[in-house]
């Protein structure tokens, strides 16, 4: 479908990650996909589903792809 519509479908790890300052009370900096930072538009299409710890998962986990896999556990409520 992406090819048919002329949409560029990419792997968010493809161009590496860039460290960005957050200036938060807990989160001081974050690594974000360079592709995401350079994009004009990001379309996130989550599927509707449930999880044993929540009623509805929504699109939050879909966006975990914008941070490096090794840092994802740091941003979950279970750690």
C-alpha cells in the first residue's frame, strides 16, 4: 500500500539515534530516532487490543520504536 501511495515506509533504527535533552525532573535526556526527528509527519497506526495489566494499550507501545531497544525497559512502569 505504501508503494502504491508513494509513502516511504522506514525502519526507525535505520539512521541511528540522536541524544536530546528533556530538562525534566526525572528524565534528563533521551535518545530518539534520527528519522523521527527529521520527519515532517509520522503516522502511528496502533491496533486495538487489551493487555493483562491494562484495559487498553493504545498507541504508546507502538512509539517505543523511536528509542533504542536497550533503553526501552527504562521507560516502562514495571522497572
